[in-house]
């Protein structure tokens, strides 16, 4: 089953879906494994696995630190692929790769996407690869039935949104505000107008991320978006209180 179909089926049973994010190898694959178990058992619907990169340009300080420490700890792309294969085989929810284009380029674009398909990954989020520069990536993603998830931003025009949606699949990742991940987002009238523009531009499900960190945030998004994306909040929670706190946190979001 392809990603969009999986998400639409899950969405029929819930008012809003939850997507979470973790950096592979941070603080360790053992902790990643426990965190994912708690996420799935407490109702997470899709998980974004970030392959660490030295210059994660879309990410804020917490996730940059996680990337740097994972790399310093020896995390390799091959380790991330092996771990993702294990998780995709163990759990029925969709898993995505999030990383930066240099990772795919150095591994070998076709080899990376073929491997992702073989191990059960459903799609990829590559923030630094606009479709105008990703013709080969988009062609191969289609060949391997992987969703090349595109990103809308508050600065995107409706014309740009339609262009991006035309190259995407699975869902659209709507960045809730300008800047990088991790800071609090203000859900005001301009945010509602932005989401309305996103809706007009595509029939795909909308995922909203950047600064989503509480039950209140998720409630605000319910009825406006299809997926709430929780990223920095869980990474900070693991660092400050330990992985055992992730399950109760996730359970309290809906």
C-alpha cells in the first residue's frame, strides 16, 4: 500500500494523525528503538527517521546538536538503513527518511532509493532539493513507488504551492512558520490563512510541523490539518528526562 493510501485509511479512524521525528543514532540506536516502541504503542501514525548530516540547514539547535552527536558517535548511513529495515519489518505504520541531498548523492541516488524501497520505507523528505534540481530523484522515486514529500512554507505563493504539489506524493509538509525547527509557533489568523492557501493548492493530506509541542497545539490543528508533526519536543524530552517519558507524552497529545 502506498503512503497516501495508508494515511487516508488511518485518517478515517482519527480526527488528526501524529507524525514524530527522531535523529538516528542519537543518543544511540538502542534508545531510538525504545523511543519508537513507545511512540507506536501510544498511537503515533507515521515516523520520520532522520539520517544525520553535518549541516542540517532546516533544523534548529536541538536537532543540529543531535545530528552532530550522532555523527561524532560513529553513526553511518549503512547503520541507519539497517535500523530502518528492522523498524519497518517490526511495525505496520509507515516510516519515512528525512535527510539532506548530499547523503543520497554520496551513497548513490539510485542505490539509496532502491535500498529504501527494499527495506520498506514509504517516502523521503529532502528539504534542500527543490523539484527544479531534483528531476532524477523524482523520476527514481516514482519508479520505486516512494513518496517524494514536498514542503510548503508561509512564504510560498499559491502558484509555487501548486508546482510543488505537482511533483509530490504522499502528503505535503506545511512548515508552520518561517525559520528553523524547535521554536514555538503562534497559531493566529495569518496561520489560518496560510493553511487555507495550502488546502487550495492540493488534495493531498496536509502535515503541519515546526513548533508543535503540546496537546493544545494538536487540538488547534485538528480540523485544519491531517497530520500534526512532533519533532524537537520528543528529542528534548529524551535528553532531559529519558526515553521512558516518551510514551506518556505521546499518549497525552490527543
